[in-house]
């Protein structure tokens, strides 16, 4: 089990080396998603008004697109890790 976890970690490292921009975009998307989940304050609501709503709508759309891309990349990385584990005789 520990070796399989190591293989997944190696797969992520390989992904990060081959696609650093995608990993960075995923981090930004995750941060945006967390920001969307945090409730707004009364001061923020008064200060930003409808501009905040517009920005948040655009950020939500961008975050969704990015998460879809990240999901695809993660699936590919998992497949690569599994393929390497099979080559090493760790999986049947």
C-alpha cells in the first residue's frame, strides 16, 4: 500500500515537471473555489456591491473550467502511475 502511494506521488511529481502551468492553474482554481465558499462580510458587500457579484460569477465559471481540466490531468496522471506500477509488477 505504501509503495502504491509512493507511485502516485511520483506520478504527481512527473505531472508537475511536465505540466507546471497546469499545476499552477489548478492551485489558483482551488484557491478561487475556497474563496467562493467563504461567506462575504457586510463591509465587503457594501464596498464592492454588484462588481463583486460580476467578478464572483466569472471566477466561478473559470474555476469550473479549470477543475474540469485538472480532473482530466489527474486521471491521466493516475493512469500513468498505474501503468508504471504494472511495469514494475506492483499491480496485476
